[in-house]
C-alpha cells in the first residue's frame, strides 16, 4: 500500500531527493518549499505529487498546509522535517538576529510542522516522523555554535517526542547526516557572518575555509540517503537515531569515547555529591 509523505525543504538537496525517491517507489508526496513554483521546478508534476508553499516559521501556514495535504490525499503517513540552513561564525561573530533566524527555521519551524501533523497521526494511531539533525547535533565544532545549537535542540526535542508518541503508534527517527554533496554549503545557501574577528581566525576562520573547500566534494551521496530513508520508513521497528555517512559514524565513535573518558575522569567528584 502506498504511503503519503509530507516533506519540508523539498526544493533541492536532500528534501528533493527524498521526494523523488518516494514518488519513484509509488508513494504519494506533499512537497513543500517557500515558493510552490520552486518545488514544481525541482520535482515536475504528477498526480501523486502535491506541491505547496510553506514557510515553516509561520505556524498558521503550517497548520493550513497540513490541512490542504489531508484534503488532497486524505492522510499523512510520513513527515520529513528537512527545512533548515546553517549560519557559520564564532559565537562572538554572530548577531542575535542571525541566531534567532536560524532557530526560527531549524527548531521552531520543525515544531510548527510537527504540532500540525500530530493530531492526524494520533487519530490514525500510526505515523513516522523523520527529523533532520546533523553530525552537528552530537558534535560541537568551532565556528558553528549557532547551527550546532539548533541541531542539539532537534536531538533533545525528538528524543522526548519519541517517548511521548510511541504509545500512540507513532515512530520518530533522528537523521544525523555527515557531509552530503548537496547545495547546502553553496554561497546562496549557507550564511557566513559579516562580522569577522581576527582572534578567531585559527578556529572559526579555519572552519569557514574548510567549509568552502569541501563544497562540491562531499563524500556522501544524497540519493543513497533518500533510499535509506525509504527503507527505514518501511521498517517495523525503525531506529531512534540514524547516523548517515561514514564520516558521521567515525566522528560519533570518537565522541562516545571522549565523553566516556571525561565521565570516568571526573566520576569520583560526581559521585561524591550525594547527601
């Protein structure tokens, strides 16, 4: 039986590839982006595709878009909260407005869409929510404090949400991609802070240079990630976390070792704090 996908940020990159893969598999797709025309240009037209305009930061529009999807396809089985972007710069280099704009999209946008769709899934006692995090959701690096903050938030929100909705028949999977060859790091997508402080050149500056250098050379294939999500969407017991890409799994392994080492290093002091 075909499923109905609801995908945000489907105009390009991972979102567009997931939409194409779902359509090719015979599923139905509600594909959203800030401009409906951009979605149509990316995905074409099909009786199984509903392209809709959605600014995820607009809570009322998120509610209306979900209702339009239900009116058209009668159900939503899978949500992919993919819309997001990165601000790169040291914490002191970023403005309050830049940080808030990123949280509005990456975190509050995800919340707006999720709240809109949960009543639909609760009524059917089934559903699967994929929340796109990042290796930046478990690994903080210099020059990406704002972006990491949003993805760490996605991780915590999703882990709690998974426990809340599991008894209701709804699955949640946090997707933690490494570097995939999309337009995510292009100059018209990633945001570099205008404010550059020389003191951070060896840290934030190096991240800025490395990001520009890797653009277009990322090791991971977004089409394969799309196929992986299709497989997970059909699993009876999907994972809470899916760390995507050998680069991400390598860093995850290292982070786990480092955290365990630090925990053990200070365990005696930690354990001494009881009454």
